[in-house]
């Protein structure tokens, strides 16, 4: 880590994305914190235009500061979507100063908005890890969890309703079967009483008796003829 004079109101420290710049003293809103500096690149020079790194700070369509040099402490400042500092750009002077836009307390990480181009190129693909975006993600995760719980409860309720419906249907079917059984039993009892009555009054009994009488000769006649044939065969 780079050596920083104890007079300065910041230090380099561990942040959630690696290293970051942290306040060591209260920094008043509007106060200049640190200058973003490095070699000036002229995009009209092929050699300059070919330089590519994450610390290029574009001043205008011609001049860019190459902030990748180690001495540029401002390069440790991380991006934030809701920052407590800003980059104060003077294209005419080709100078960039990081300035507080809020009162910053000791221990707070200092950050500024890197701008849309940087965000699109470097942060969007991996997901911005600034406090505001983490908070947003946390909220979304909590909402997703709550939605999952809600859907699960809904599914459970639906399953319970279905089971209740099935149980009611089964109960109804059973009741129906029992009713039918009772009906049949009652019918059988009634039939028995009726046939008894017939037997008693003689009408039903007469037919049955007549049938039996008619059948009897047949039953006896057959074996008689067979016997007769056997007898004639054996004779
Ligand atoms: Zn963010």
C-alpha cells in the first residue's frame, strides 16, 4: 500500500471490492480531497491513443489523464452510484480534483460516480458492488424470498384444499355406497317378506310347485331311458 502523509484526511484500506480510500478525519462538504493525476495522453498521438487501462480519465475528446501511476492516490477511490464525492474536472487546466459533496466522517469510504461509460464497460458486466447497488440487490433478494414464501404458502393452501375436496368426495362416495347397501338390504328384506306373503297366500307357491312337478318327470325319465339303453346293450 502506498505511503500517505498523516496530514492527509484519508488512508488506503480494504474495501468490499479490494482496496479503497477511507476518511481518517472529518471531511467537510465541498472540500477538495485529492487530485486525480497522471501523464496527459493526447489521443491525436497514436502511441497515446493505444494505451488502455481502467484508470484513464477522459478530460475532453482530445486529452485523457492516465491515472494508472502508483503515486495517483485518487485511483484507489472506488465508484459508487450514490457517492459522497465527485470528480471536479477542469478541462481547460487539464486538472481533475476529487471533492466531497457530503460531510464525510472518519472511517467512511470515499467514492465518486465514475460515469456512464465506465459503468457500462466495467461495472455492469460484473454487477456494481457499491453500497447503493448492494442495498438494492439485498432488497430484491428479500423480495424474491418473500415471493417464494408466498408462492409456497399458496401452493400448500391449494394442495390442502384439493385434499379436503378429495376427502369430501371419498366421504360422499362412501356414504352413497352405504346408502345403496342399506337400500339393497331393505329391498332384500322387503322381497323376502313379499315371497313369504306369496307362499302364505298360495299364489306364488302354486307356480313354483307346478314347475317342480313339471320338472320331476323329466329328471326321472332320462335316467330311466339310459338305464334302458344300458340294459339293452348289456343284454
Ligand atoms: Zn452501484
